[in-house]
């Protein structure tokens, strides 16, 4: 089913295109776009598909990518480090979560909640801050490529506290709800 033809003019203006520019990109005439937008013609299915596909492609290219909003200085903790070191890093940088690494490879995560839950689970053993991070860590944060759209990250951040960003298998950034708020102007 085709989207409403009434959206063509609005989508064109949102992209900052003139009728002539859209016509050129879609392979139709400017007068065809004008007549279509004012509903003065019976539209051709193939021409409308060409226009809608052009708009869709332009909109997708315009969507903000995660690389534009991510934090590139990833503060992390190694699996063998003590929880107290994670607490100190969180305090120092004002973060509520950290990725846990084994060398350069993400293998888990630690959050304020994880640590608080660990405070209640000591069973007479050493306190949670004296344990290695690997003993209390959660699953790793999900990962996306740096060209992932912000809309994907927004969906993931409803479930996870952070999303790691990778390039060719290497972590190059992290994105949290605070980064997502950068897109609001």
C-alpha cells in the first residue's frame, strides 16, 4: 500500500528540496511534481513509486548516525579489576555503567544497580567492593556499527543502559541516553 500522496510536499519541504530538485532526482518533470502536490493529475504508479523511493533514500541518508553522537572516550574496566575500582571510575567520570573488557574485547557490563545488588548478596563473604568485577558483572552491552541510525539506538536504550559502537570489531565509542539527548535541539 502506498503512503498518502499528501505527504510528498511535506517530506520534500522537510528535506529542503524544491520541486525541481525532487523532480530531477526522481526522474520526472517539475510540473509533474507541482500537479501531483496540488492533486491536479491522476498519478502514475511508477512515477509515484520513483518519487517515494527518492524521498525515502534521502530521508535515510539524512538520519543522524550513532557516530555523530557517541562518546569516543570509552571508560571501561577489566574483568579482573576490583569492584571498588569500577566504583571509583563511575564516581570520577559521573557514569552509572561501564563496559567490562577482557583485553580489548567486551565480555560484560557493570552498573550502579549491579553493585547495589551485590551489596545485599555478600552472605558473610568479603564485601562486594573487594570482589573482582567478573564475579558480579552482567551481560555485555549490545553493539552496533558506527553508521547505525540513532533511531535504532533509541530503541535499544529503552532496554539497555548503554550501547557499544564498533568499527571493524574494535570498540570505538559508547552511546547512552545522555548521548541520545544531544540530538534534541
